[in-house]
C-alpha cells in the first residue's frame, strides 16, 4: 500500500472526519512530519480563499492551519457549491468551472478524475504524508460509479483507510458492520482500523462491544475518542440553529436569519463564542425575527432567491422596523448586496430572475457578473483605525453613492462596503472580519458603547487544534497507526 497517504472515511456525514483529519495533521506535524491535508471532492457553502487565490472548502483551510502550511487549491480540487435543490457550481482546482445538475456531474466525474489525480500528485511531490478526507460515506452505492470521493480514490492510489463512526448518534456497531457489508472484498481489506467518535461515559461498558467488533471483522479499533463538550471550531458545512429563550439586557443580542442558500456562516463563530454576546441563528421555520440589538445578514450562494424568500417570510419588514427603532444592521457579501436598492442578474447566474428590488437601505445597486472575485485582503476599519484580515468571494459588483462612505479601506487602496449617514447600517464584502480581535470589539462597540473583552479567534483555533492533537496522542493506538 501507499505509505505516503492515509484516508479517513466515515460511516455517514458529520461523524467527525474533518476534525479528525485536522487533529492528525497537527499530531503528525508535532512528529516533524511534513504533512498536508487533501479532500478530492467536497460539497460545502463554507469556503475559503487559498494562498494561490483559489476557492477551497473551509475545512481544508483549517486542516492546512493544523499542518502549519499555507492552504492550496490542490488540497480540495473539486468543490461543489449547491445553488438550488438540483444544481451546484463546480469549482475545479480553485476556479469556477460551470453550473451542473447532479446527473450531469455524475457523467463529468470521469473528467474530474484528471484534476484530482493532478492535485494529489502535486501534494505528494511536496510532502512526506497526505491525510485524505472522504466525503459522506463509502457505502453510498448509488454513487459508486466513477467514485472520486471515497473508496474509488483509495483504490486508485492504493492507500489504507480508517473508518470513523459516531457513537453519540447511536448504532455505531451497526454503522461499521453495515458499511463493510456494502463494500467490495478489496475495499474491506483496505480498512486498517475503526475509530469510535464522541463517546460519553465509562469506557469499560464499551469493551465487550469492541471485542465483538474486532472478532467479527478482524479489524482493530484504533481509538475511542471522547465527546469534547467544550470543543468549538469552524464547521465544514453543518449549521445548528440555537434558539434563545429570551433576550438578555446585559449582553449584546445578535441574530442572523438563516436563508435557504446561506454561505460562510463560519463568519459568526467568534460572535457565538464571545461571553458578552447572546447569539442566535434564526431557524428558517421561525415565524418571526426575535428582538435584537444587532441583525446581521449573511452571505448567500443565490442572493436574489434568498432575498425573495426573506420577503415571503415578511422578514424584510421586520428588518426595516428594527432600523426605524434604532437597531443596527450589518450585511456581509450577499447580505451586503441585499441592503441596496436593486440586485441585477442579467446572465441569470444565480437565479432565473434578472433583477429584484432589495431593502433600499443604502443608495447602491449590485450586478452579478460571470467572473468571481477571490482575494485574501488586509486593511483597516473606517469606524476606527484597526487592522482587519479576511477574504472576498463574490460575483456581484456594487456601485452607488453609499460606497463613498466605506466600511473598510483595503491596503491596495480599494474602498470596501458602506456605512449609512446615521452609522447604524453597515455592509462589507470581507468574510472573516470578526476573526480579528480589535475589529470584533470595534464593531460591537459601534452597536453598544461598553467595554467588550477581546476575543482572538486565531488563538482559539490554535488551542482547539492542539487539543485535537492531544486527543490523538492520548487515545489512538499509535503503534498500529504509525505502522
């Protein structure tokens, strides 16, 4: 087998593959191994801009940080960004290729193989070890033909596989046995071990089950990873809507309406962690927007569709009422575009509509273009002379008088975003703006003048990555893993 690669596959989605890859990357880095992450195919609306300017999954950027290297477009050669229920934008090696429906993409996968192989070879030539993340489950037999995401890729490069199951969701032994039953004989032989993730309680109560599983399959359990109650780090794609019971007058109440095509919701992780912020993602099924000090409109993969959805819910009226009563509002990327008077999509890139009226809170218009902007940016907030670091990923270009009072001034001299005359309506194209401690504090103080504790999200990420490496070191049978 290929001893330069190790693949992590899961019994289903969201069992912890991305986090385990990050932990392994940091652990191997500690062992002085030149390691890199790789995910052949990813489906996610949480993306990042790599050092080479390409667009990749957010999880691969995090895994690159774990490996202490710059993220590269080759770490995620195929990124699928769902645009509606049946179509997705296909990103090849960081660059937009075209919009495809599921059936077209299944036919295209044989061509996509070339990009996947090329990117894997690129990383293999530059690193001692590649830790690969699968997608979904290898047991999805309807997707086996031309598979580039799981066992099809593992077979092609002849690498060992670790299979991860989530015991917190129940039925972990059925997860493992059921997955093995749906694999071919050669694929089963490829699995060198199981990992039981998110275990709570007394490990001795699990011993008999582990013994049975190992005797039944002949495959060892390499680790039982405990449930990490206080663990919080960038999500690959899943989003949990935590409802507030009531507002808290001592904390700053912040809400983000969850639209059908919300993207880059990891922008709000620092707010969710901040001890003085009462944060809520408003569930799409909620009838009303709750009262808040600060409403933030998130990015969107289909801005016109999401804004029309907001109007159908009546939430556009709630947002305007919030402003009339002195509330504060921030739009990020697609959310920023919704603050203007109109959004034009002449090429019907994001929807079948060519235009729609927006909130009309800022004097500007946005046109969706065929080319996508992808930039890592640095600059300063106009609110206060504090530095920001973030990234832009958008196809809409905005223009209008509102932009003459920008939200940020970037280091290349470009003006970004806008602030209303009253200062309570703000917009920006920069993602990741809350990651910067001083910028986060400044924005919060513009809403509620008080002292806010600093929160350095980069330092928090590092602490979580080191915790994951500690977990790997403590709970893995490392002799078997390293062999």
